[in-house]
């Protein structure tokens, strides 16, 4: 969608070096802001040996003992004092349709601080944890309840991560060996509740249709949006059939 000019992307990165890299390679429809999105007060950024572990929360020692492969990467090398900004308070941010979020355990603060902004959004893709890897990290059940209270329902998993429980590691497992079944994390896609579409106006339905088609290949949900728009008189009466024909043509 970005390469075809169908959307614009705004991102947030509080770490100066990472922000500079994003700005250096960004396209014409991308912008990046130097904010740490959170509850809107002072916080500590725990900078870890591997940047993917850096978080406003501290790594959870007990979890790292059970998943020791993470211990080195999760080592906190410095702590930076910063001021977080509420999503609702970001003046530079235009109304958006989709929020993609991976903030290493601090997702709930972002959702709670963006309730007004998220009324317009139709898709949230968020990382969720089934096992808390950080201290005081809300896990799947809590995140699910909050997003449902905001009018979103689960749609699909964009990615699921299983991980071996100590003392076994991935190196112990052969293709014919035991399975690694422990759910650790996942990227989960939530959408505005399409069962009760009265909560969405026509523009939201159109944007949900586009996002489902281009980002997730969720053609059935796109078709649902088109059907609803037809019923509202917002699209031609043959729009759904034309969409089905388009899918069957493989174009």
C-alpha cells in the first residue's frame, strides 16, 4: 500500500540513533517522531544489549531463567530517563486507520492513552505475550479484554512464536524429536467489530476493506465490508460480485 501511494505511515522512535536511521531511509509518505508513547509521565527506558529487548519495563528474571536463550540479549546496559507522551496528545498525528505496535510489554499504556484516537481506527496489530517476559507486563488476557472494551475483536495471528522451556533448547530438538509447544508471543490482528457494523461509518468500512485485502489477504472480511457498503447504498449494487470476480481472476 505504501509503495503504491495508498497510505501514509507515521512512526515513533525515542532512541536517537534508531530514529536517525529511520529518517535516512524513509520514503515520501513516511514520517517519524521522537516520542516514547506511554502513559504520559516520566519513565525509565531500559536499554538492553539487543535493541529488540529495550523497553520501558525491566526484563523479568524468573522468565529469563526458564528461557535462558534470552538472557544475554535481555541484559540491561543503561537506563535512560525520559518523558512519555500519550497517543491522544500527539498533535502532529493525523487521524489514522491502523495502529501497529510492538513496544516490548508496554502496549497497555499505549492503548489506554489513545482511547480517543483509536475510536477512528479499524485495525490494531499488536504483539501479545502469553508468558510475561518483563516485570508487570500485561499478558494476552488483559490486552484482549481492554481491546474488546474499545470495540475491537480478534481477527487473526500475523505471527506466532513457540519457544523451548529449559532445560531443553532448540539445539536438543531434531526434526523427528519432541515438539516445542509453549506459546511465548504472537503478533495478533484486531479489527473493529464487524458483527455490529453500526459502530463503523462508511469511510471506516472502506478503509477496513482495503487493509484486510492488501495487508492480510483477508478477502472474506473485505467482502463483508463491500456487502455492508452496498446495503447502505455507498457502493454500486454489483460491487461485491465484481470483487469476487477480481479474486477469481487472480489479479
